[in-house]
């Protein structure tokens, strides 16, 4: 762990020198970005120092760990903090090996509770804050930039950087609020125009329907009267035709019956004459 800390210390010194050069050259925008990396490295450095103390404490209490099946209360914070930091400290693979030893002794549930920060896991609060992935505050960045400028004796005016850090997110986007307001006003105007057009169309359709209804009502009696007249004419024509046909059929039947009666009478007369002649003949004989 000492070797890792020494390596990080060299990296931090180089990063501070680069930021000092950016400030000296007036490239404050780059310096404001690079300072976040320095703050993150400093947090990891602080976490390593705490973890070093916890590892030494656990090492001193190894006999107690061997003699007890459960985790001793006085070692719970140190062990839980080491378990939580193990997957978050890639430069210290030895912590993962220690985590595996604790998993074999106390079970996977104990490891998961500490790694996931479940309630009553006793992970050190400073370890959680130093290893958390979060953007540093404006105060932290400005304070470190002042410290670097003072260390390298730079005549740097922090007023512009302070003003930049004090800006809100919408100000950095250069008037996004105005754009949203203009968009909302445009949408409101468009909606009003559409609603007005729909009301006008509805009024026009209603008026047209009313006019069509009046015309329909006016035309209905005329159409009805015309239809009635046509139907009556057709009915009279049908009645006339039907009566005429019926009369024709009746006259034909009467004539046929008359002819049949006459023919029958003639046949009867002929038969009577023939019978009279026969009687006369018989009487003469």
C-alpha cells in the first residue's frame, strides 16, 4: 500500500504543475476540468490512509478472529470497510483476497451486506464519501485552484472562475430557459389558432346543416304531393285497365254461352222434327 501511495503522490504533483501552467497561460477552462481529477485522486489517497489503519488493526486482532465464529463487534467497522473498498480500489488487488477470506469465514451474505451498504453494516462514513463517484462541489474546486496558484506563486485572479462556478446549469446552456419559453408560447399560439379554426369549421358545418334541413323540410311537402298525384294517376290507370279487361272478359263469356244455347236449341228443334216425321210414318203404316 505504501508503494501505491508513493506512486499516486508523484502523479498528484505532476497534475498540480499542469494546472498551474494552465492558470498561468490563461487557460482557466481546462484548469477547471483538470482540478476535478486532482480532487478525486486526493479522495482516493485519503481512503488509502484509512484503509491502511484498518488493515493494521485487523492484523493485530487475528488471534481473536480465529477464536470466534462470528465477527467481533470491535472489528466490524474495519472488516466491513475493507470489504466495501475492495472492488473500488483497483490498485490494491490484495483487498480482494482479504475479502475472499472473510467470505469463507462469515459467509456471502455478510460480504453482500457490506458491499451494498445495507443497514447496520458499520462501513466507515469517511470511506464511503471518499470512494463515492460524485462531482466535487464548486467550493472544493475553487479552494484547490487557489491553493495551487499560491503554491506556485501565480498572480491569478479567481473572480472569473468563481463567477463561472456560481452559474446555474441553465445559464451554462446559454439561455435554454428562453428557448423553452418561446417554444411554449409558440405552442400556445398554435393551439389557439387550431381551436379557433375548429370552432369556425363547426359553426360553418352547423349553419350548412341547418340550411339543408330547412330546404329539405320545404321540399318534402312538394315531393310528397307530387308522389301522391303520381300514385293516384297510376292507381286510376290500373283500375281503368283492370275494369276494362274485366268487362271484356265478361262480354266474351256471355257471347260464348249464347252461341252454345242457340246451337243447343237448333239441335233440339231438329230432333223434334225428326220425331214428328217418324210418328207420322208409323201412323200411316
